[in-house]
C-alpha cells in the first residue's frame, strides 16, 4: 500500500480571473492527522472541496487512495466516495430530519441493509461521535453548536471511511468543548485507523491532534512539518502565526 492516501500535484484552482491556488502540492499520509492552516482567503476549505470533487480544478491532479479523482465517473466514482467521509463546518445537516435520520442518509446507498440494520448502524455512529442516546431523535434546530458538529461527524463516519475530512471542527466551540472534540478525533483515528484531513485555524487543535501541519500561503503549500518544525520556520506569516500571543501552549511545550 502507498504511504500516501491523498496526493495533490500541481493544483490550480480559480474562480474567473481570481487564482486561489497555483502549483500546489500536498500529501496526506496513511493513518496521520494533517492540519491545514492559512490566513483568510488562502483557500483552505476550497482545497478540501477540490479534493473531494465539489470544485473542479483548472489544472493539476488529485489522487485519492491511488485513484485520479478527475478521471472517475459513475459507479467507480461512487465507490471511491464511499471510502471517505466529510464533516463540513456548519454540519450541513438536513433540517427536516432527526440526527439518526441524517446519519442514515449515506447508509441508504448500501445494498442489503434493512430498516432495522440501518437504524442500528446510525445509532452506533451517533454514539461513536460522543452524543447521548437522546440525540438520535432530536432535530438540528434542537442541537447546540457542538452537538451539530458531532452529528455531522457521525454522518461522516456512517460508511466506515478510510479518510475523514474535517472543516473547522472546533470553530465556535468553547474551550472545554473544543478540547473534548480534539480528543475524540485522536481516539477515533486510533480506534478506526483513519487518515484525517483537518482544516483549522485553532492552534490548540493543531497542538493536540495533528501529526503534521501544512501551511497555505502565497497560493500554495508553503511548508509542512510537525508543530516543533513549524516553530523554526522563519517565513514572516508562519513565524507570526506560531509565535503570536495565541501560540503560548505550543511554544511552552517546545521549551
């Protein structure tokens, strides 16, 4: 098996005349949690959406689990998509469905599952995401922000994916909730042997979760490495980001 589950090479994404990424290269290694960071407008979420095929790149290649995403269509594309799960920043839950019913949505594409089996699997995923049993019957409008994120995570886990994409998973959470979510991500990665592509701006999440960090700047991946390696990068934005007033925990850990 390849050491990389995602390989992006020479990627260019643009909207009209506005180029977001140019000649971008990036790898996600099997079994790692990769944190993707960058300033506002650097296209962190655009990169995620491009990898999963929601945005078509202007140039370059995106290989996921050894397959070129742009070259697949029909059943082959659907089969690949079942091997990953995505949790969007706002949860992207269907407001008219309960949490359990939301998690059941991807399971409906699995042949041979009867209603009872599908419901049981959905309830299992809800529990795995750290939600109480009572959450199964709740609607998104009845959930806190943190519970919505966990419901979105449960749905991302529905098909037992090999890769999970997380878009700002701790955004808007209080420090206690964010810490609990960080620990949940690591526990799920270890238990399920996941590879995790994690877009974030949260330095505490980078410190608590990520094996490596990729920094988006100047329309490309400027640098990758561990948190300790990031602290030694002298690029002005990278240095300010990792040594600023909100980076105390990371700097203190290195010292």
